């Protein structure tokens, strides 16, 4: 099953620099069981581009090291599946618990994924279920004014889509209203919980969508993008099921400042959440 790309009327900076770093992801989807379908999907990134040569890159897990064979490249459609057929050495992914690290041919570590781990974050993921996979979702706002909105989330997908766009994530949607009851646009709505952190941006109608969530419980906080300060929140936690959209989570902003609730002090970045 494929998804339709959502067109967003914003232009996002796709550049990478050490002065303004963003998370660079290569590993996009992982499946561990059944053993005959153990595989890793690698995709293009803002810095790699399509056509990246993966020859001599290697993967370390608890079981050992597997080196990617000569001639394996990220194709121009953006995805390549790595498994025992195009690697040499020990290609084995532990279904219960493992640490997977991707290295380039110079031995520089590029990305690590650990499972199972909480809170879920850029390098922490739930364990892939039998026949399913874990997929990465990245917020499109990752370099929007400042990198604190670089949101990375790993979620469970029961229908792996290797060599295609990821899908089957959960989501939360609703409308943000200002103190006068009018739609409030251009605000970040941040969802934070043990199973991930992700954000959405309210449009001219005040509507927001937070995609890329795993099933679980989340707390929503609204931020002014330019200042990065909280301006409101949804007063209760929001629970979402597997591949479910929970809609009509409407947020009314207070006249001044944020309405305090038990989880308004949660701090999250690309490493995860601090409770």
C-alpha cells in the first residue's frame, strides 16, 4: 500500500552544515522475522543524493559484521534493500533486542538503531514484530527556522513496504484556535510520549496534522515557531491506536502564556524525551 504525498506550501532548507546540524538518516526500515526476510532498507538523504555507492559500507549488529558487496548503490528511485544476498560476513538481526550501526567504507559510523528502547527517538525503536517492520518517519519541519523541530520517530508497521514509501503510521489532527476563538496559523503542535515525538504545523485555517506516530499516549504542546516558546497545550493526553488517525483534537490557546498541566515541562529533542 502506497501513500499520497502531502503537498506542503513551504520551502524547507535541505542543506547540511556543522554550524546548523540536522540528523542524517540512511536506515529507513528494518525487518527481523521471519529469518528468511531479515532485511534493512536504506534510502537517499539530503546529503547523499540518489546514486550513492554503498560498496564496502558495513553493518555491525550483536551477531557480527556484514559488508555490503561491490556495486550496490542507492538507485535513483531512492531505496535499496540490504540483506544476506548482497552482503558478505554475518548478516543477522536479533528479533528481540539488537543494536544496528551502519558505517561507510572509511569506517565512520553514520547511523545507529537500538531496539527495543524507550522513549522512542532518533536512534531508539520498538522491536519489530514477526512479519512486520519498524519504519522511520521524519518531520518535514526539521530545518524550519531552527533545528529543535528535527523530529525523528520509529514506529511499527505490520505490512512492510521495502523499496517504497513508508506508511501505516498513526496520526493526530485538529485545529488550533487563539484566545478570540479564531483559527491560529503558523504554530508548531508537538506530540510527546514514550512511543515517540513528532510535530505538525497549523495552516491558515488553524488545522494541523501530526503524522509518523506509533500507537501510544501523547501530550500536545503548541509553540510559537520563531521564538520556540510554548503558548498553549491540549489539557489531556491523547491515545492513538495502530495506524489510526485521532481527529478533532482542537486546542484553545489561553490569553497569555501556557496553561500548565502535568506534562508541560517535558523536554524533547532528536535524542528523545526527558520525563
